[in-house]
């Protein structure tokens, strides 16, 4: 059985991880932290979050995950991520919190971003980043969403697997 991991932003009871089909669940602010690229990193693993691809390119080496909130297909950023062996974070809530046409646009944008990541051999990490219990999804639900986004079974297992924390500073 694959070991799946999720990242959420509410106080998730670790005992419930197995009920949701995960081997572990990281809580933002407790187990993992999201930083703006200009902030000083105080904990590991760390996620760089920005809508500015240029800013993420300059600071990528300091973080384990890169979260480009616009999912732009910035070739230079993906090249840097591949060279520095950094993973990009795809947040399922960026799709699920939208409705109708906006959700379709988000699915298209994320799918295109994933295709570019795959072509540049950039590691992808999928997480819900759920804000509350209602936003939490089971591993099976996330697998189905990954299929919709263009990931095959093996790619999905890798994208939902445990984080490997880089020692590079």
C-alpha cells in the first residue's frame, strides 16, 4: 500500500490520518510552514508561496516546496526547480473552492502547469491545504482529482508521498 501524505491548515487530529487514507498529515504552522520568499526561514520543511514567479526563482534554493499560486507555466522557474531538485506544490483547494466556469479554468490552468512540470522533470507534490474538516479530502478523492489533472497512478503516488526534506541551504 502506498504511503500518502497531506498538508492541511487546521488542527487535524493525527489519529484520524488513517481514516482518511493517509500515513501522515502535516499541519501548517505546526509541522510545516509557508513563507513569503522574502521571509527568514525558521522551520523545516518550508514552502515558498508567491504569485510572483521571478521572486520564487531567486529564492527556490532555500525551500523544499515551491507554491506558485497562479500556476503560470513559467519555464525559467521550472528549470530552476528541476536543477535544484525542488518540488512544486499543487493545492487541491485552489480548484475545489471555485465553482462553475472558474473551476473549469482552474482545472485547465493546473493541468497545463502539471504537463509543463512533467516535461521539465520537476517533482510535484499534491496537498489539500484544507482550512477545516469540511475541506479535508480522503486519499481516494485526491487520487481521482489527480487523474482528472492528468497524473497517472505512479505519478499520483509520488505526488502524494511523504516529503523528502532537502538538506541544501
